[in-house]
C-alpha cells in the first residue's frame, strides 16, 4: 500500500472522526480498539447497501487490512 490510515476506537468515539483516502490508491487501515466492548470500523458502498470496508476488533485488539476505494466521493 502507498498510504496508511490509523483509526483508534474507544468507548463511543473514533479518532480521527473523519479521514480521507485517495481514490484508486491502496491504503493500509490499522484499526485499534481501546474500548470496553468490541467495535467495527465500516465504510459503506456509494449506494449504502453494503460494506466496502469492514474491520472488526475485540477489546484491546488491533487489526489491519489493505483496501482500495476506486470511486471519488464521500462515504459513510
């Protein structure tokens, strides 16, 4: 991957709250859960019907995977 994004989850908060990825560029997403419950990090497809990115981390777990978003735009 050409870029790395670090996302940290705690109870009721994700940091950073917003982020950017470059369309067409592979990005390693490192997801760390410091919360008291398991958390998911999800980015929906443009139509909102499916998950484009989905990472799951149990309490005190860190996971990572590489993703690429091909279409420019804003995603939830």
